[in-house]
């Protein structure tokens, strides 16, 4: 399986995808934190979950 984004070499594409995944997870954590949730827990959830974690954080009700 070859991963190529915008014609970049495979290691660069993987690095780019990983950084996007972690950025989305971090954004999810800060979104949940603004709604009153524990930041450290949501950083772990966000970094592991990525986009689904962001969707979950956006759907959270403020505490």
C-alpha cells in the first residue's frame, strides 16, 4: 500500500496525515475543555480518536 498526498513521498505523506490527526485531536480536547471537561483526559481521547473525538466534543453539553 502506497500513501501519496499531492505527489509527496510516502514518509512525508504519513507525517502530514499524523500531524493533521493530532491537530484535530488537540482541537477536540480544547473544545471539550471549554465545555468544562478534563483537559488531560480529552487530550488522550483526541489524540487516539482524531475526527470522531472532535465530533463527540462538539456534541457535548456544557457542564
